[in-house]
């Protein structure tokens, strides 16, 4: 029999989840190989990477924001320093309030002590005056950040390639074998294989039963030379500065969609919104689509397969990978190393199923 190369972990998928997990495992001197195939619709390649303390029209506080964002900042700063790139950009978001209802919600929330550090009722608008259509009112979200997710994934891949531990490979589930308590795939024999496949996990025979509710998101990349690039703007769409007068403008969100490619319908809708928002010249230079690994209870999926103890998953980062990713990649690392348990709220054991065919009940 062909001799297999022993490693500790095989990681399948190198978007944000696979990047962060391999980073923390390597920091622990674990032997890791990362296998990734550049499928269309990879989420991390499309994301704007925003980290925001509050979300939605009702201005709800993000789950465990202080704790998670503190850890995220520390992780992205260290990773960026190791890779020689800037991943973490602190920014505020100037946010349009489109109705009396939204303005009232804003005022009500900003009066609460736990929201005060994040909300400015009277933002300076001098730099956008005459450039953006004025909405009903404005507010400003403070202490936000923008994580350069595509840059992080790309530079981390180059670093893994340099270490000789990255392989471009579309994993064939039929070829995963378990022998003598180890998992065998390709040329490797590992203690564990961890799937970090993003939305593609819905096709994974071992984990497709988890309650994923993936959403397609589309964005335009727009050159807007007349727009200041210090702050993020949220009108109907987010306008996120990328440098060189380029802005990430999006996004759409659809549970039902055909394929992962950019679609004409989304382009038309995005263009209409851009036209309604901007009062300065612009040029559309790109159109991207990604599938977010969103899940029904808005909490990540960490854990081990009930019947195949060598097979694990780190997924379900949803719309908040930038915020959730570092903290839970570290928690997954500690769990894999046998040092701590997973929190029940993120452990896939929170779902009970009786027949593996799809019925889940939250405990
Ligand atoms: C339009 C849009 C805007 C977003 N904005 C934000 C935002 O502002 N803030 C935020 O925090 N999040 C945002 N997100 C969500 C964010 O992108 C995700 O939370 C995060 O990137 C998920 O990372 P992942 O590694 O789980 O998945 P992915 O990035 O999809 O990575 C999975 C990787 O696994 C590979 N793969 C899959 N199956 C296999 C296989 N069988 N074999 C080999 N390789 C495989 C894929 O090709 C891919 O490279 C946004 C997403 C979209 C689409």
C-alpha cells in the first residue's frame, strides 16, 4: 500500500474560515495541509468585510460585539503584520435614515447607554454635501471596521504555498477513507479533516443536513473620483472605499437564485440604486457575486460529525464572518486540540436529528 504523509489536520476550503483556522492551528505548531478549489461564488472573495456594532433598520446590537470585535482586531492586526499587508481598517459609517420611523429608531437607540459609544446623532456631512442625494436624515456609526477579506485570503494562500502546504484540489468525498482512527485523503493521513467549504457545504454528504439557508449577494465595483474615501456610506446600498477612487457598492440578498454567476437582474437593480444615490460622475468597473454561508439560527457551525469522529466542520459564518471568524476559529482550534469544549450555541450538536435525512430540532 502507498505510504501516506502523516499530518495533523487536512483543511478543505480556504476562504475566511479555512484561512483563520489554518492560521491558529499553525500557531500551535500543528501539521496542516489546506486543500481549496476556486469555486464560483466564493463568499470571502466578494465580501466588503464590514464589522459593525449594530445592524438592520431596527438598529439591533450585534451579538457579543465588544468581545468578538476586540478579538477580531487583535487577530487581523497580528495576521496583517505577519503577512506584511493591512487587513484591519477602522472606519465610521455615515448612515442614511430614510423615514421618520428610521430616525425615531435611531434617536431611541442612541439614548441607551450601551449604544452611545457607537452612535453619533450629528455627523459632519461637509465632505459629502452635493455628492450624495440627501435622505430624510443622517446618523453616524462609530467604531466600525472594514476587513480586507479578499486580500487576506489571497496573501494567506501565497504564504501557505510558500510553506508547501496548499494544494488546489476539489475534494472528492468518495475518496475520504477512515483507517485505524485516522482519516485518509489523497497523499495524506490525518488526525482530522475539517471542512471549511462555505456555502458549498450544502453539497457535502457529511454535513449537508445542517440547516444552511445560503444567500446570494451581488455587488458592483464603481469608480467614483468625486467621493471622499475616509468613511463608509450607507444609503440604500453600502459604498465602501477600496482605494484609488474605487468603491464596493452593494449588495443584494436572495435566498432563491439560479447559479453563482453575476446576474443581469441584480446588475440592473444595483445600477438603479447607484443612480438614485450619487450626484457625481461614476463608472462601473466590475460586478461580482458570492454565496454567503448563512444559517437558520444565525450562529456558526462548529463541531464534529456524530458518526465520523475524524470529520469536523467550521462554517456558518453567515453575513458576519469578519466579526465571528477569528473568535470561533480560535475556539475551534482549542476544541480540536482537546483543551476546551465548544459553546453550545455554536456547536452543531445543538441540532438533533433522528434520521440524518434532514429533520432538526433546536434543543
Ligand atoms: C456580497 C457579500 C457581502 C458580504 N459582506 C460581508 C461583510 O460586510 N462583513 C462580513 O463579515 N461578511 C460579509 N459577507 C459574508 C462573508 O463573505 C462570509 O461570512 C465569509 O467570507 C465566509 O467564509 P467561508 O470561508 O466560510 O466561505 P468561502 O469564502 O465561500 O470559502 C469557502 C472556500 O472553500 C472552497 N471549497 C468549497 N468546497 C470545496 C471542496 N469540496 N473542495 C475544495 N474547496 C472547496 C471554496 O471554493 C472557497 O474557496 C459578505 C458576503 C457576500 C457574498
